[in-house]
């Protein structure tokens, strides 16, 4: 199976759940979140890493094929003492997608791809070095889309951002641009720390969509409906997407123009994602 052929590439809402809380795995999958990220990194203490891996391993056989296609495992950072064991776990479970935190180089992604040839990869950009090597990372093997680690990036750069994270606008634009140039799915925006500030969560999600992001990370189930709502396409966006997909089908994947605009792979991907979003319950 081509690792890039996964619905995760078209999804807009990504909900984190700690790897040490298997009781929450199914609850998260049954929520309105399109994708569930089982976390082995920040949400798991160092002494609990193996416990979390064991919990994932024990739960995996209970998931349906559809649920497995919506699951992402966030491993620990490359170079950490836990990274190799996380990749071995992902290989043994044949996971559809992994999220690599603090990704900083092409070699890191390609190394993971060699171990996981059937797994899509989402590099998480959250350091100055990762941002510096952004274009190389975006063009690495099996990269499905990029994700922004906004809080860690602020810390790494010594930033003190305002509530709107205005200081990170350039970094966000770079992720969108790199994704477009690499012809991969639009990137996933970072988290909103507040779980109760509806206006802030909504504003952050709407800003992400306006900037060209295709989704947003969520740290609490309460955030998910707000993110889903923000990314729901308008009637005009749906009509455009339907015309693009129809034109691409008629051309059998060849180059085609629509309304004087060249329809290439990123445009088709965007149209497919728009239609996939509209079909969600």
C-alpha cells in the first residue's frame, strides 16, 4: 500500500490522547475527531514510556480497520532514548501514520521511512533547526504533511507571543509554502493551550484555515467541534472542488486547465480534501 494513500491526509481535526490511557482510546475514536493521535512523547512521563507502548500494543487488536486508518502514533523525538523502541512498535503494528516530534532533518525522516516503508510520516516542526531545514523535510520520503509545534517553537526561539501568536505568522506561512512546493497535503496547525476559551479556539482554527492550513491539533475533546466547524467548506468551495475533481477525472490525471488556472496535484489534493471534509458527519 502506498503510505500516502490515507484519509489522514485529508483530515482537519487531530485529537491527542496519552498512550498511558487506553481507556480513552475508543472514546477518542468515537468522538467527532477525524484522527486520534496516541501520544508517547509529552503526555507520557519518562518512567511510563514502556507502559504506554505496552498499552498501545495490547489495544491494537481491538481496533477495527477503519479505526486503525484514523490512528497516528506520536513517537518520541529522534535521538532520544525512546525513539528506537517507538519505531519498532510502529513497525510491529504496521501503523498507518506516525508523527515525529522535533523533526530537524531529511535524514531523520528518511531513516524512519526505511524502517516503516508502509507508514505515512508527519514531521512536526518545533525547533529553529527544523524550520531551517523545512524544505528538505517536506520533500523527504513518505511525508504526508507537516505539523507545527507552536509552543515548543516559541520556547526554542525565545519568543514571548501575544494571544494571537502574531510572532509566529512567518513560521506558519513557511509551513504552508513548503507544503505547496513539495506538493503534499496542507499542514496541520499547532494547539491552542486553552480548553475553555471558545472564542480563542475558534479564532485560532479560522486563522489556520485562512492561512492555508488543512487542520489543527487538539488537546481536549471540547476543542474538536470548534475546529471541525471552522474547517467545514462553504457552498462555493464545495462547488469549486467538485469541478476540479471532475476535470481531473476527465483528463485521467493529465494536465488540465479550469477557469484559466492550471490544475496540478496540490490543487486536486485540496479539492479532494474539501469534498472529504464535507462528507464527514
